[in-house]
């Protein structure tokens, strides 16, 4: 699906691989669009921090925020993360377009969230996640924060404690 927005062509993302790249001190999103084109999107920690909190609050609200619900949230998060099926990473080549994500829009409904990544030169890609898939992707991003040795204070306690993502040894998951 491709739509236009302020001169930008918004392209739907069908597959995404997330990996911390130390020399860039950024998360690299290798994305495969619905038209099978591949691109690399770069996310800074500053921008990810702005994305993580609203997504965590959104999924947390399904269960609640009191003490017992934080335990339930931790369990639900661990279960979602354990259900990730290993897939082949999105293959990138030397000639693939890459761009720095400058802003992110989040549109949430009761069941899903649409995340739109925007670059400075009208690049634009979006992906829609159901809640369980958001939990899985956040688990992958959480693991990348650990690999990067980034400050973890943005993550809710229910997410960080007992999460299966702390025990994963792979630094690259899809």
C-alpha cells in the first residue's frame, strides 16, 4: 500500500529486522516494503525513547497499572517475546537506500498501532502492529538497548524484570 503525504510517498513495511550498530550508535531497521523494495532506516536512542513510552503505556492499559497487573504485564510480555518465530533477516545490499528517521508518528486503535517513520528528504514508511506484535518488537528493541549498553530508565519495571529478552543471546532478531 502506498499513499502520499505532503510530497512524501508512504510505503507499507511488511518485514523488519532490528539491530544495534555500534559504530553508528544507532538501531538499524532493515525493512522490506510491501513492493519488495528494501531500505535501511536509522533510529537514534533519543527518538526510540520517545517511541517506547507511549507504546508501553498503550499495551500496559490492557492489563492495568497496579502491582498485581504489573506482574501480569511482565508475564504477558515474556509470553509474547517467547512466541517470536526466527526468520531470515531482511537482506540488504550496498546499493540499498538508507536514511535517518527524523520523526515518528503513532496512530493507535484498540487493537493495533500504526507507526510511521519519516526522514528529512520526504522518505516515509509505516508498519502496523497488533498488540502482541508490538510486545514482540519492543522485546527485540529492549534487547538492543542491552546490547548497546544504553540507559534503561525509559523501560517500565514490568517490562525489564523477568523479561525473556534479558536472557536472549542473539543480538539480531526479526
